C-alpha cells in the first residue's frame, strides 16, 4: 500500500514543474541517505543482531 501511495503522489507531483523539482529534491536526498547508510555498514564492524523470538 505504501508503494502505491508513493506512486500516486509521484504522478500527481509530476504534473507541474514545481512538483518535478520537489520530486528531484526528494530523490537526491534519499539517494544521499542510502549511500551514507551503506558506507557506514561497510566501514564499521558487523553489528550483532539479537536472536529472533519464536
């Protein structure tokens, strides 16, 4: 449902030039956030996860 909502919002925002600028800004910020998280995971020691509950 969340992916569908994102899709509908992107279609709605893409109708105007200002909406396209907002989409581009969100895409760039999300891309930067993902890159920082991936670099943090690679450079630090592995995080020990708690065992799953059954």
